[in-house]
């Protein structure tokens, strides 16, 4: 667990680059009122593999409309922060993925190292099985899988179907897939794609 994924800083740098891509396209599109979006990132203190994270993880990318009669906040989707959850999105996925993620031993080790309380694990399972399936994001996505992925098989089922040379590559794709649920102040179309060369 102390070596390689998921404690490899390069993985988190890569995720930050994806967040920057998403944010750049959101900023370029501007506010819905037509105003210009200025950077208004806000502080975060994500839990999970802190030693692998640099200062870019101390904040979430966000914007504020420059028009004085608007000032609306727009927070782009993120592959790093899963909404308001205090743990990194990748941890919330990894711990919930029973079959296609880490080996049971490494998964258990990760839970111990990060000291994740049982109630939190319970809440995540509930989120994947009851909240995420009702999201617009999953409603739009679910039809792409044959046979269909049941709510009881989330997020494992998706992880098992995504292409990628290894777990980290498939995780990146999964985080991008669920990224629309990470914000309520932006609902545009996610144009960002992952370049396998950089993974
Ligand atoms: Zn505006």
C-alpha cells in the first residue's frame, strides 16, 4: 500500500490536470448571463493519501461571474472531489468497488490506514446504490451497458466494464464519468476526454 498506486503523486497530478481542462472549458463558455467568469476557487481539505497530494488539492476550482448584478458562482465538475464528501473521490470509488478494484487485503489495509469509520463506509454504499442511480448523469449513462448494471453493483459494475490498461486508467475514466454529479451549479456538457498517452 505504501508503494505505487494509490499513493503515487503522479496519479493525483494527472487528476488535477483533468480538473483544469474541465474548468478551462467552463470558464471559456462564461456565465449563463453572458458575463465573464473569474477564478473564485474555494478551500478544501480532502482526506485520503495526504502524502501524495500537493497544494493543488487545498482548493477546488470554481468561478464567480464578474457582472455586478449577477455574481453567480459556477463550480465545474471535478474528478478529484466527489461533491461535499470529505474523502477524495478516488477513495470513495476504490473502497466501494469490491471486485474490480483493489484486492480485498489492500482494500482493508486502505480502510485501516485512512481510518475510515464504518458509518462512513455505510453512507458511501448507500450513496452508490440509492443516490447515484437517480442522478441525471447515471440515467443518461446506464443505457450504454449491456447487460444493464444494477444499482446493487455500483460502482463495481462500471469499473469492470471500462477500458484501460490498469486499475488507475479505469479509475480515471470512472471519475470522469461520475464527475457531473460533483456539482450542482453547473450542468453543461463535459467535453473533456482522457488522453491514454498521458495516463
Ligand atoms: Zn453571470
